[in-house]
């Protein structure tokens, strides 16, 4: 019985340590660096994003191509969470053998906003 009580107290203690209050999830930084698959920089690349509002960002990216665009997040962007987005992007790609090309598209994806400011989007 004593060991069960001790185990219960330890689990409760560690749960409290890892729990986040609502204010911990609010984004406090307004600019990000992101690694992207099928992002603004075409197939794979790195993007720089800056928040315009709690739901809107603009970005430029470099990778297999170059690109720029805006992203709209229907729900408020939060730290340590996957956030759905859509928007409008323009990019150009340099592909070996085909020469590449350029174009615009409407993306649908998700971005994970880390606590450190480095994010990952798909």
C-alpha cells in the first residue's frame, strides 16, 4: 500500500512538471526559421517566416528552389503544437534534367512551432 501511494505521488508530481498552462503555449517570438518539405522553397529547404498577426505570416525560402508567400492559420499559432495552415505561395524550382520552372499554388499543411523558434512544416 505504501509503495502504491509513493508511486501515485511520483506520477502526480511529474505530471504537474510537464503540464503546460495556457500562457505557456502563446508564441512570444515573431520570426521563425523552418525546415520544410514541399514548402516555399519547392521540394525541400529552409524558410524564414515573420508573423504579421496571430494568424498570418509571410515567408521567404531557399532550397531546391526559391519561394515566397503568405500563410494563414485558422486557429491561433501556439508553441509545441502542430498548427494547420493554408495561404498562397510563389516559387521556382531548379530540377536536374528538366531545367525547372516556376509557379504559384495554394498550400494546405501543418507546421510544428517549437519552443525555441525552429519549426518544421509539411
